C-alpha cells in the first residue's frame, strides 16, 4: 500500500541556471512562503502554494515546519570516504599530504570493521551537513567500496561511488594492479550499479597515480558499462600537473590524458580543474563533462583559485558541481563550501602568489565570478544534479523526483548570526523570494552548518539537530 505524507512550510528551489539570468537571477528560483510538498512513497507527488493544494490533500498526514526554510538536499560532487578521520591535517600541499596523511589512513580500510566504522561516521557527518547525495571516492581495497554501498543502501541514499584505482606514485602496499582494478570494478558494478539508489563511477584516482594500463582498464570498463559514471581528479596542483606531463609526454595537457583513453564525456567529472586552460574548458563544455569546484580543499591545501567566471562563460559553459573534497577540504558542510567559493570568486583571479592571471581582463568574467545566493544554492542543488546527470531524479521539487530535502534554520551559527539575520527576518520569516535569498546569503557567509536543522531522505527524516 502506498504511503502519502506532506510537509507544510517555506520552500525555495530552482528551475533554471541563475547564470542564464544575469541581472534577474530570481527568475531561476521558485519560492512559496506558505507551501506544501506532498510525498508518495518517497517521491514528490505535488508541490505548490498551500492554499492551492491543501483542499486536495486535506486528509494527508502533514508536518508543519515553522520558522524554517526548506531546500532540496545538498549535493556534494567530490568527497573521499576514507579520509573522514584525517580532515584538517597540518602543513602540506597535495602530494606530501597524500603520502604522509592520506595513504596511511586509507590503508586501514582494508579491514572491514574499520571501514564500517569510518563509513558510518562519514554518512552521519554528511546528513548532519544537509548533504543527501554525494559522489564519493573510496580507496584501493574493494571491501571499502562494498561497505560504502551497503551503508548507503541501509540509509536509502542516492550516491555515486566506485573502487578508487592507483598503481603509481604511492607506497607499494597501497597500490594494486590494473588487472585487479578491472576485475574488482567489474564485480562491484554488477553487484551495486543501479541497485536501489546506488550508482557506480569508474574511478581511476588521478592521472598522476595511474599507469597507461590502469587508464586502459578504465576505458575498457566504460565501453562495457557505458551507463556508468567516471570520477577522477584533474589539474589540481602545479607539482601534480608536472608529474602528469612527465608521465604522459605524448598528451598536450592534463585533460588530454583522460581524452586519450576515451573517458571524457557525459557523466565524467574531474575534481578541481584549477589550472585548466581555456582550451581544456572549451573541450569539457563540448563533451558534456563536468568539473567539481572544491574551494575548501583548494584553499586548505593551497592548490589555487578556480576560475568560476571562465567555467560559466555562456560561449562554452562547463557543467559545474561543487564539492567539499573532504578531507582535502576541512569540512563536511556545503554551506562552508559556499563561504569559501564566494571568497575565491571575489579574488577575481588574483593568484595565491599575488600575481594576476594575464588572461583575466574581462569584466563579464569578473561578474560571473560573483557567487550570489541564487548561484550558490542552485550550484549545490539543481546545478550539481545537472552537472552529474542526476537531475532526472534530484535537484528540485518537481513532481516525480525523489523527496530529499534540507530544513534550514537561518539563525543557526555563532551568536552573531541571529542578530544579523533579524535585519531580514524580523517578522517570523521570509515573505518574499528576495528576503529568502538574503537569508540564504546570511546562512552561507555569517552562519554555518549549524543552520541545518533537519535532513530528510525519500520523505523520511534521517537527521535532526539537537
Ligand atoms: Zn579529491
């Protein structure tokens, strides 16, 4: 028998890309000060103004969430499950950090019970941050990927993940052969891909850690399973990029390595993309592939400043998801991601060394760098879903989509937050879309993940803040 429930409250979601509406971004959003979301068996059956829908659904059990702003669940496009315990490691950039902090911890995920504990904590943290979907890296050992999908299934979360292959530039005990990567990935795809809400990503860790054999194995897997995702890293750190150029001298640039193995297309995403050339951005755009912008990590590891304004150039728009890259990112929260993303945008391509990118002379690009609350929250909901080709099921409150959402308390954060937010929401809550957007900007810049009051997945509440 089907089960129908409803949520009454203040809702905001997106129906279009705000970068398409410069000067009128509110056209991309949808707002109901008093709205109703009707959910049948975990999917959205109806969404609209309470006054329009309440009579039709009068008999339905309804939760009324007052003094809250309800958005679609956040989507984290790039995160590492086995780094849950080592986020916030002091003092090294990417390659040193991998050797000294990451590989030793990820090695522990060979052990099923350790992997289970780490993965449980991983999902607890995600839900507490309002993130209902992630695209995740696991590690070299297949059991960690089994545990990831088992735990996601137990919570009925929509996730993308995959065995994370590395066969170069790591300690011998941490690497595995291309052949094992192929066989183990094949088994895992058969077991988990499209089972329940699980989706599989063929995941060579990064070109600097992948031999030609490992990338060929990835290519073969994709040919055999063309409906899988492909997840990796691209152009993150200057030393890493030099390594890739040395290992693949026949390729013109970093993206060219993945192109050589036919991995770049729809459902491909590369984390970071900080140092991508204009030509690489144009190729990503043409191929329908995505970059995942991870500002927490890019600043924490000192990797550089992503060119958001370039990636959103309407002449060659690249699909962009946002991600924490936890533990390269030092938080689980997509709200913290927006905080840092805004600041990266404001730097207007001033490099970390103080020089200015010579290609950056375009004031339109500077304008596109600015992360308004519309652009910000679109990017971690519908925009992320579109970038990762999940928007048939996720991203907004359209009828038929899966009912994953986050319930925000705009006063959540340090004590200064509530007084700041009272500039807008003195009389109980936002009455207009403009007010809601101002509150959202306050949440991302003045509040923090304490703004997440509740997280719901397929119409069920899985997290409530104490
Ligand atoms: Zn990463």
